[in-house]
DNA sequence: TACAACCTAACGACCGTTAGTTCGCTCGGT
DNA sequence: ACCGAGCGAACTAACGGTCGTTAGGTTGTA
């Protein structure tokens, strides 16, 4: 029975709350219940541990996003999209995975900046593409302004980031307040007025 | 002739790019051209240095924001607000002050979390209030949907944060692309359709 | 004008602590 | 007999921070 998954879980927690430099291997080992050198039985270095955790988180998040977007493509898209924001906000509050991913995408450890960006860029590019594909489906496109799928997708991602930003530096409650204000504006702005 | 301002400038740069834990006093001193103990002639500790720089940055940013918002209250507000996003994006690219402020507001050094938040919260609260006051002026309010000043202010702040988020983890060019997409959506969403 | 007293920025040397990392050993399962 | 997870000890480098001292400028007083 190996402690490898436990090490990754704890590292995720500490990286999310203290940052890469702020989370030491000694405290990670303490929280797992092992000694510091034991970590090196599973990871070549602190950077290696970080990148393993980062890749795992990216994989899981990508899977979750695609599942959510494609779960029921016939529903009104604004319902699916609003639920996605709410879901990510709740995740950010409850589990560290979303906090970790956001923090390390915004401010990666400077020595690993390039390698992190190589992983993050395709992730966001694919998310954007998936969103545009959803909105281009005739069921939804006909309710949007002409040629408005890409505009609606980019505007949505901007709003998503804005709400998550508020959730990061204040609270989920205040972020909900922002979402409630911005959502009607968004819908009026992208839907065709009949 | 004292090196105190130089120390603060360099600390700002390094805190912005490496984070609080990632920026060491030794490297700050090197970049200034002095030795590490000399820093203690001006600051009681690393935390003290950080808080001084943070407060100074907050003061300057607040001054800039108020000046921008109140510079010409008769102009169409959507012009003023769009220019403000563009200005903050440019600042983020050119000088470290905006990067520092955003990074440390999102992810303050965990030991200083509470003290940082005590400074940040009034800052953002006042920015929100100033914005609502601007939009409540009759010249602007009559172009907004009824009771829409607060909604328009919150929606704007969300979009501002979303665009800045993109500027942080990609580039100013990509953030501009988002702004171009979201801005017409915002205007259609908050203005009265005639 | 002279000069001692004072102040302060800056420094070299060094403190205790902790960081990431390596090595060689032990022990339990196969 | 082997393999690999885990550990104790120990290494080097770097951390934030303190100490006593120095050099240069300002000030007070005679």
C-alpha cells in the first residue's frame, strides 16, 4: 500500500493555500504522516511532484468541464452555462482542486513558468473551442444574434473569470451577488430581442 | 541620499514576479546595489517592507482610479469605463504596480492574509461605491434600465476582473480580444433599447 | 571658525533555522 | 533472494535577522 496518492492530495492542498515556495516538503510529509526523504521514493524532486499534481488536476478538470457542457445539449444554453459558473464557485469553496488550478495558472512558480503554460494553454484553448461548438449548434445559434456564437463564448469566459476572481479574493457569497447582477446583462446582450 | 525608495521599487518588482516567499531579501538587496543588512535601516522586517510597499501601491492606485472616473462625468459613461479597462491592461503590461496589487490581493502571503484583507476590502468597496455614484448621476441613469445603476456597476466590475484575469495568465493581446467581444454585449445589456 | 557630539545609512561577519536533496540502512511482502 | 517503500542522519545552500562598527554629513556650542 503506497502513500503516493496521499502525498499528491496533501501537496495539492498546501500548494493551493501557501503557493509553491510557501509549501515545504517537510510540512507536506508531516501532513501525510511520513518523513521528508520518503517523498523521494515517488518523486524525483519538488518540481516533479508539483508537475505531477498539476497534470492530474488538469486532466480531472478537463473531464468535468466536457461532461458538464455536453450533458444535455438540447437544454437552453444559458441554463447550462449559469449552472457551470455556480458549480465552479462551489468547487472553489469546498475542494482545493479548483483553487490550486486557478492559483497556479495565474501565478505559476517562476522557475516553472514555461512548462506550466505549455500545459495550461491547450487546456483553455480546448475549453473555448468546446464552448463555441456548443453555441454553434443550430438550436442555440438561432437564438443568438447573427455570427454571435464566438462573441457569446468569449463574453461568457470573461464573466466566468470575473466571478471566479471575486470568489478568490472575497467570498462565494459576494461572488454570487456579482453573478446575479451580471447574468441578466449577459443574457440581454447575447440573445435576440424578440 | 537614501536608498529607501529604490528598495521599495525593487521589492515591488520582485514581489510581483516571484511572490512574497519567492523574493528573498538578499536578491532585493543585490538588485538595489546594497547589502542585505542595510534593508533593516529602513524596515523592521520583511513583512514590514511588504506592507509598506503594499500600502503605497494601494494609495497610488486609488488616486489614479478616482481621477479617471471623475475626470469628465459628462461624457457617455461607457466611453469612460472602456478606457479604464484599457488603461489598467496597459499598466499591467508596462509597470509592475498593477501586477503586484492584483497578485497580492488574490493570493496574499498566508501569514499576512488578515492584515492585507483589512487594506484591500475598503479599497474595493470604495471603488464600487464611486462607480455606482457615477452611474446614478441623472445624465447616465436615464440611459440605463430603471434601477440599473447597481447592476451595471457590478456587471462592469465582473467584466473588468475577467479581462484582467486573461491579461494575467496569457497576454494583453488576448485580453483585448476578450474585451472586444464582451463590450458590445455589456452595452446592449445595460442600456435602454430605444 | 573650530571642533566635538550626534545621527544615520550602510556594511562585514555571523547567528539559528530551514530549505531541498542524498546516502545507506531496515523491514515487510513476493 | 529480491525489491521497493520508508527512515535516520547528514549535507550544502539559502533564508530572515542581529551585532558591532564605520564613514559622512549635520548640528550645537564656544
